[in-house]
C-alpha cells in the first residue's frame, strides 16, 4: 500500500530505442530527492505500448538496478501481444518486482467474461500480484467498480487498480468499496487534489516528471489537512497543463524539453513521437520552469 505520489516516468530512450542508463539513474535520483514515493514504468507517459519488447526488458532491468532503495517500482507490462505481456510478467518476477500493472485489452473491447479471462490467463502463467490499469480513453472502454469486484473475486492475483477514468464518482466508489483491502490509485493530473480528498492511497502522476514539488506538495498539504494550500497547488498544475497543451503534441514530449531545462537528462523520445522544439518554444518553457519549479 504505497502512499503518496508515484511518477509515471518518461522512458529515456537512446536513438536505437534502447535505454539510456545514465539518464534513467539521473531521473530516478531527481524523483527520490523530491519526495516521490515511487515510479510507474512503461505506462502512457513511458510510451510502453510502442516500445519494443527488448526496450521494455532493458528498462525494467536497469530501473531495479538504479532505483534508490526506498523507491517503489511498478512496471506496466500491458500491450497488444499477450505472449509478450506474459514474458514481461515472468521477467518482472525474476528481477524481484513485487507487482505488475496491466492495462485492459487494447483495440478490441472485451466482454465482461473476456476481461476476466484476459487477466486470468496472465495470472495462470505467472504468479505475481497484478494492479489493474483502467485507462478508459486509451483502451476504449471503462473497467467499472463492479468489474473490479468481479476481477478480485475471480483472479486472486489482483491486488489493486490505477483508475484513469477521469470520473470522480468512480474513484470515490473504488475507495469506499475496496481501499481497506486493495491498493487504489488515481490518475489524471487535473484530479490530484481529489484523489487524496476521497482517501485513495496514491496518485500516479505525469507532471511530477518535471515538477515533483507541486505533486508532493498537494499530498503533504492534504495529509496536514491544509485544503487551501492543496487547491492552490492544484490550480498551478491546471495552468501548467493548459500551457503544455497549446503545443499540440504528446505531453511527455514537452516534459522532456522542460526536464532538460531543469538540468535532468531524459534521453531521446521514440521515433514515432519525436518532434523538434523551436527556439520560441524553449524560451516559453524556460519561463514556465522558472515560475512553477517551487511549490
């Protein structure tokens, strides 16, 4: 039951879609120094679904090698190839990971029975705790609290859920029904304040790649009962998100540039998403980093 902020870490690629070990070590150190409780590897911000299998294997091996001792590591192994998912689950267990996260089937929406069979199949191949990754927008359907209850009943390996439904009522229901026995994490950086207001254990956060102080500040303010401060920090994140969206590219692409401005190497983007920032963009982002790097 990790509590606090878990950063959905950007993957530091090399030009050949390998992993930059030096960059990864630097990024993990930056997160740990800022009070981040853990990192979520190879998720949406980590571009895991478009990462070659060899790249994900290398990432998981290097992350567990370079992570600070007290940092929680949650590898996301979901993808379109079931056998690759199983292979990654086996690797994660062999490397010593305590759990894995798996998004629901992608592209082809399953029936309720199919959803259970999907997770049951993976659990039958590898005995490792599973955290469901419900990404409604990316997978194309929702895993509801009732679905989660069925999964916990029929797939004993299921130990929690990362809910990126952007549905505050759903997150509240998950907390009230399941948080005493299962790990409940929120997703969606516009809902950081709400995640902790309803009592979820953790929030898996993208903006904390660059601004861990803001996300950790919200968690600490909520822990202290200072809702006003938490709301002020949430508003700062709202402003940041609006500023980032105007570039009309994947958020992690902009965050890579901002990390470099903060002096943290984050490697190369994958070829499919790479773009070249123009000079006026870099100038704008420098001002944003200066304005928002302190909570």
